[in-house]
C-alpha cells in the first residue's frame, strides 16, 4: 500500500464510519437473536489488502475507538483487532492469495479469532460469564453471519483503498486488453 | 531492505501489542475516576452526538432489517403457536369428550340409583355406529352376547329409555331406538297412572305418540310418561317399571276419547348417544316378586 495522507485519511474515515455503522445500526439488527459484527471483517479486509503493518495499526485504532465508544475496558478490543489485522496482513504477504473466496475464509477466521480472543480476555479479566450453550450458539451464528458478510465488506474496503493499493496483475491485464493492447497469446 | 521491512513490521506489532496491554492493565488497575476513564468519558462526550446523529439517520435501514428479522421470527413464532394451539385443541377435545362421558356415566349412575336399575344388571356399552337411514332408527353398541346382552333387552341412558336390543352378535348388538317404526312399549302417565302404548309418530322424526289411553283427559301437557312394567300371568313387559320415556308436549283433541293424540318427546336425546346401558335382567323385579310367598 502506498502510504500518504489521503490513504491515512481514507483508513480513518473507513474506521470511523465502519465503527459508527456497527455501533448504531448493525449491532441493533439481530438475526436469530444475534447481530453481525463488521469490525473484525473491516480489520481483516484492511490487513488482507494493505498488509500487516496497516492491518495491525488499523485494528488497534478501530479497537480503541470501539472500546472508547462503548466504555469498555481499554485495550481489549485493540489487542484482539491488532492480532487480527496483523494475521490477515501476513496472509497477504506470505501467500498473496488470488482466489476470490479468500476474503470469506479470512473473514470467518477473523470472526472466530475475535470471538475466542474476547472470551479469553474476559475470562482472564475475571468477568464471570458462564460458558453456556447459548453463548456458543451466539458465537456460531455470528461466525455464520460474518462469513456471509465478509465478501461485501472486503469489496467495499477494496473500493475505498483502491487508489493506494499496488496494481493487481489481473487488473493490469484486463486494462491492457480494453485499451487495445495485445494479449500475451497474440504476442506469442 | 527486507530485514528492515521485517524489523519495522515486528516493531509496529510489538509496539501495538505492548500499547494494548499497557492500556488494558492501566485501565483495569485504576479506579473509575482515573485518568484513562476520564479520557474515555471525554471521548465518549465527543462521539456521542455523532453516534446519536448516525443512529437517527440509520433508523430507517435498521427498521427495514428489523422488519425482515421480525418477519422471520414471527414466522417461527406463528409455527410454534400453531403447534401449541393444535395440542391444546386436541387436549380440549379430549377433555370435552371425557367431560361428556363423565356426565353420561353420572346420569347412568343416577338413573340406576333412582330407578333401582342395578337389580337389572346393567351392562354399559358404547354406541359406535348409527343407521344413516331415516327409516330405521337403530344404533350399534359394542357389547354383545358374550357380555350377556340378548335380544329385546331394554336399553337406557342417564335420561331414560333409549330402545331395545334388536339383534345380537358375539361382541356387538343393534339397538332399535324409541323412534323406530317397529318400536312400541307399554307405558303410563307417571302422575295419573293412565296406561297406554308409546310408539313413534309416523312421518314425524323424533316424535312419539302415547296411544290407547282409556282416560286421555287425565293426561296433560308436561306429564312424564314412564314404562309401565306390565305384569301378567301370561305376558310380561319387556321393560322394567318406571323408566322415563318422555314428556307430553301437546295433546290433540279428536272426535272421540280414543282419537286423542298425545305427543311425547323422548326424555333421552337420541341424536347424541354415546354411553348407554343394556338391562340384562329386565324381569328381575318380577322374578323377585314371584319368589316372595
């Protein structure tokens, strides 16, 4: 990702809008009694598009915003989202995945990680919440919902960050054909 | 270059993780009036109006999604309620049937006590089939010869006389109702003791006639007509004495005394028969009387 003030501005806007949207709308709409959670999806998408440093930083900031806005223990969400952003970024850096369904898998993994991470940290902080079937059920439903939402969230994030992303080889090829360039086959 | 990038990445990660943990520890350790809490409250003050505005702006979308959710939930709830309603309906139906049977059994017990029918060894039977023809008023009961039921034995329910057994098989029997064309029973007006014969009124379903009454003017509207239990040295009545048959509904005057037509409505509701009892020893009282010196 090309770092610039505009890129940072877009990331901040994305985080703020995503966070506010999550807190004011998404979290209040329940399906089967459970809301979806866009925050880990946003962090994972940024990581998957912009790399581990951007992902971790974005995750930290979004987590801080969520903790602040909800008057939660500061640092909990930041820590979890930092790990998610970093992990998603490492997937990009190590594998450079081209498959269209990778964001779905990464989104699902991010949600699982967020759910487990939050639960673990809450237990470590001494919050007495019984591990009930209801809790497991709600976590599973959130994972399913987030998996369904992962692709649209990734597409939206990609659209926002597109000017600052390195050129995708596939996109470059497509552009070459549409502007009258020769295809590699015809050149051969 | 690569090492530098790796170092930078790891440094950023370590820094952010450390920052998170420091925040967490500091926040967790301090009191509610601590610095971080104050900063959080300050930030909250700043974010609150934005969130409130966004909350209002996004309300229509939220409501739309909620509507979808509510619709799905409502469908599930409706299914649940339908299942519950069906179960309750079945329960109510069962209870109603049991209640009706209970009332009928009480009626049977009551008539057994009041009319002294116990001596006639009643056999309780359930009506399970009814003749669909308007010409034959018969019902089938689930007791037969193996239960001691025999032809011509009287059949009663809690209200009064129903009819008599027309034919018997091993486990079932056909009961001819009072309203059947072939039915007739010796009877008397309970009040005046005027004897006569009760038979169905031709062409009037459910209506009986109290015929061959010598002093018909002694019989009045609303008089109770009961079986007479006639005894003679040659022929005994099929029916024990004093079983209610019906009530006089109207008395039509004819040219002579014998032309008077006394209409009787059956005491028992013959359209709704469920539990009945067959008096398997209808002449028990006669036999007892004969045994006495």
